[in-house]
C-alpha cells in the first residue's frame, strides 16, 4: 500500500504542475506555487522531485504517456487507412499545441538538449511503429498495395515532421503561432491524403 | 572592358577558392593560399573580397547559381513527371554532397546564421516554384489530376527537406556520412514515386 500512496502523490504533483504550466508556462512556475496548490510542504515535493528538472521530466513523461495512449487507441481503430492517419494527425496536433503551452521545449532545451533529443527520437520511433501497423492493416484489408510498411512509415513520419519543422527553421520550438499551427495542420492533412493515395492498389 | 576584366578576376578567385575548399575545406583555407594559387598579391585578392566572409558568400552564390542552372534545365526537360522530379532530386543530391565537402555550412553558421537562413529560404522558394511548374506541365499533359500546384510543390519540397533533416536532428549540417547521404537519396526516391502516384489522375 505504501508504494501505491507514493505513486498517487507523485501523480497529484504532476497534475498540479501540468495545470500551472498550462496557464503560466513551465519557466514561470515555482516549486513553492505547486506545493501551495497541493497544500503540502516543499520538503515533501522535493521528496518526489529532487529539482525542477526532475519535475519537468516527470511532466514530459506523463504528457507523453497520455499522448501515446490516445494515439494507440486511434491507430487500432477501424476505418479507411487515410481516416485513421488523419485522426492520428489530429491527436498529434492537439498534443503539440498543448505541449507548446507548457513551454517545456524552451525549458528542456536550455538545460538538457541531449536527453530531450533522445525523448523525441524515441517518440518518433513509437509513432513510426504505430504507423507501420496501420499501413499493414490497410494492406491486409486489400486497400493498399503490398509494400515495406516499416520503410513507408519512416517516409510518412519524416515527411510529416518536415512539414512541421518548416515553421521554425528546422528546430523544435514553442514559438509557433495559432496561425502557424493551423497551416501545418492543413498541410499535413493534404499530404496524408496524397501519400495514402500513392500507396493504394 | 574594364568591368569585364574585373568580373573575370572575381570569377577566377572564386574558382580557385572552390578548388581549395573542395580539397581542404573552407575553414582550413587561407586567403594567402588562394593568392598563391592565382599568382596574385593578397592586396588584389582583398580588392575583390574585403574579408574571408565575403569570399565565402561569393563561393556560396556561385555554387547556388550553378545548382539552379542545372536544376532548371532538368525541370524544363521532357518526360514523365516522376522522372523529372527524380532527376531533380539527383542534382540536389550531388550538389548537397559537394556543398558539404566545402564545409561552408560550418563556416557560415558560426558567423552569420541569419544571412545563411535567408539564403536557404530563398533557395527553398526557388525550388518550390520550379517544382510547381513541373507539376503544372504534368497536369497539362493529362498525367496528373488538376490541383493547386503551388501548394503541392510546398508539400513536396518540405517533405523532401524533412527526409533530409532527419539525418542531422533537424539541422543543416556538414557532418553527414556517405552512408547517410545514400539513405536519404533512397528515401527521397521512394517518396517521390509515392507522392507523384498520389497526384495522378
């Protein structure tokens, strides 16, 4: 039971941090404010997260878990391949916007570029694997022509990333405007339709 | 005639610099060495290029002109859309490899990031415009379905860029291996075929 309580408290801290970050950004939020929100001592906060970096990574991890759980649910759903990929793009879009609001790119990039790179590399691989499954399902249904699904998934995910990176001169950034997000969303939708048509029988 | 002579000398300097940069890299080449290669005084070198940055930009400009002249020739050629785009990708590939050997990314990035960004942004726009023309020709021949060619060209060029940037964690870089270049070349070929199939009638 002790372990459960610890996990529960950890989750509550992350949830409180997520709320604060969403409204004020990660850089402007203090450990003090989070402790106050939770009516707990700073000491107990530091018991779970020895420093702000640890908290940022905790939040990043939690956000990632939520993202992948949603993405996976969509990926395993039924329907035409293009519709599944469009829905996955929508989940990605909503998550990217929320993630920018947390200002975690800024905070993490300033401090731990390498680790952040790893996190995004891992995320990209997971997204690629999910996409490969969606393409395989399309082939199995007879909708798409047989192909190397892993390779096609790499092409698709990399291209989608290219469309997004175009906004910020090739770098991950928090400074993307509403309008910029909307442009990329439209580009990615059009692109997905063309790419899947190109893979059809 | 005086102007012609000046232009000629400027071209000769750039050519000598290109040779040196190709063999030893821009960062390791001195103005002295270029003057020696040309059997001219350092003073007359500095008359045309007040500093090494000016020379680097001269070389970059020249390389860009050659690149675009070749790309344009291919873009205006005849044949199936996919073949023209594949040939354009090949020109881009050869140029990118040569450009990396010059080590100009490294040198320019260290000193004048903004201007380099502009140069690449302009290049991207020119490539996009050329691609739009190729797509329009494909539509006119009845090979491709009617579409917004400017928009489709943006999607294509951005995706191709995304496939390339994947190698260097989203940044322009000189540090791309032979093997890395070959991977991107294959990805871009496969991608071009799928994209154009997706635009067909």
